[in-house]
C-alpha cells in the first residue's frame, strides 16, 4: 500500500521581537528610585527642571556620538563650552543688543575648532585623542587669557533666555523650560542627519571599517571632518544653555567631555566606531544625570560621581574589546 504524502506548508518565519536598548530600562529604574527618594520629582517642576539641567549634556552627547561612530574622540568640547561662556560674557559687555551677533561669533568659533580638529586628524594623521587633547589645552588657555583669569561682566538676560527662561501656566505640564525646546530641536536635527541621511550611513561605514569604506569610494576625510564640526557646534549650543543657568565661570565646561563620552557609552555606542544611536545617546545622558541626581539624594559626596563615571568607561572599553575579539577583528 502506498500512502499519499501530504504537502507540508512552508514554515512561516517568526517575527523577531524588536530589540530595545537596555539604557531605557536603566533610565526607567533610576527614575523610579529617584521618585522613591523624592516624591516631589513626579511634579512638573521636578522632572522639567531635571530635563532642563540635563539638556546641555544630552545635546553634547548626541554631537559627540558623531565623532565616536566615525572611530574617534573629541576631548575639546568641555573647553569649548568654557570658551563660549567666557567669550560671550566678554563680548556682550553687559549689552543685551549684542546677544545675537555674539551667538553668531560663537558658532563661527565652534565651526573653526571643529574644522581644525578634523583637518589635524585626517591630514596630519594625529590620533583624535591627542589632537583634541591639544585643542582642549589650547582653548582653556585662550579662555583664561581672554578673561585674565577672572571673567568680567555678566551675560544679559537676552542671552540667558535659552538656558534660564521657563514658559509657565501651561495646561497639564504647567512649566516648559526653553532649554527643553532647544534639546528637542537639536536632538531631532542630529537624529535626522545620523539615521535618515546618506551622511549617517557613511559615518557608520567609516567607523566600522575605514579601509573598506575608502576602497568603496567613500570620502572618508570629508565625512570625518564633518563629524568633528557637528561635535563642536553641539558644544556651542551646550555652552549657550549652560551660560544661561550656570553663569560665567572659567571652569563651567570642566569634565563635560568625559561626561559626554560616558553618556554615549551608556547609550550603547561602540567606542571603536561603527555603532551608535542619537536617541540612545540622549537617553544615556539622562541616565548619567539620573545617577548623579540619585547619588545627591542619597547624600553621597561628589567624588563618588567620578568613581561611577570612571567605572562606566572602564567597563565600556572592556566590553568593546571583548566584542571585537569575539568578532575576530
């Protein structure tokens, strides 16, 4: 007897569950912990002020991501923030009418710093770590020379508007800082260029394998220089916001370069290039700020923040090297 074989339906491919970056779960857990420590955080003034404080770092991290994805680092952004704040106070000279042309000058300085960083890295073949470290020292020196070590004057209210002003008496949210609006606009622009344009794809290709990208005809130098320019311009925006609510100081940008790198690492960026997400980098900045906020609520001293930040960077480098070895690169 013969049996008729029943036709088998082809197996339907299972839909893979969307992968969610772990940083979002970590951020949510930290927010819950903060609320437990300080229930007032759930009030609009609580979380809006948190976002306002985090906005400069979030913008800086999103800009830093461009350089990291391309396979480099930008250590000059903290010093550029200081130069923006100090230089703006010197140029405005307490004159509110000078705000807009001073901001334009600051963006011009940021553009120049980014171009110099990129040109030195791409054409003089100086490692980005060394090139931007030299730029960091140079910008710190310029800020001190410009101010004579003690900034004179103050930033007028028209300048501090972006970092200090809040729209109030709004329905539901009640308060909306201008800094959050700047964060949303800057974040969207940086997201668009990274994830919705050919420039972003080229950036990832260069960071993943610069030799293969060059052989494929990718303008490696031009793309890398552009990444440094984006990073520097994001530092100018962060400096304008910090000048708004932190005031004028010669150390206002101190440590922000490492905080930005740490934030991108928390967001899952690969330190050797080739992988990174703007929304995740912003979430990483919010996570880092949430860690600092929670440590403050727990009454832990300032050095603990540096220990935590250092451990995050060490673990990130170790994880990157491990992944590279597993991939055989």
